[in-house]
């Protein structure tokens, strides 16, 4: 899937992500590529927390089951 990069003024493959993630970009707040990368990172973080059992709800459930 391709999205338009305002900074480069061209279509960019979303699977490759932002071509300039560490550079200043005046369009970043409205950038769909940046948004989708953030969502993917958040989802990866949530999955890692779930696997490690670090979520507050998970800890409460485990404590209730132990008691």
C-alpha cells in the first residue's frame, strides 16, 4: 500500500515506513505514514506487555485468583 509523502512529494510504500524518521518534518502531525508507524509500535508494546503479564488488570486478576 502506498501513501503520499508531503516532505518528499511522492508516493511511499507504507511497509518501508518513513524515509526520514529523525528529520524535521512540518507535515508529521498530519502524516498517515507516521500515524500508522506509531500505531504499529503501540500494538507491539501492548503485545509484549501482555506476554510478560505486566498489565495492571492482569496483575489484579492474578492476585484475586491467588487469594
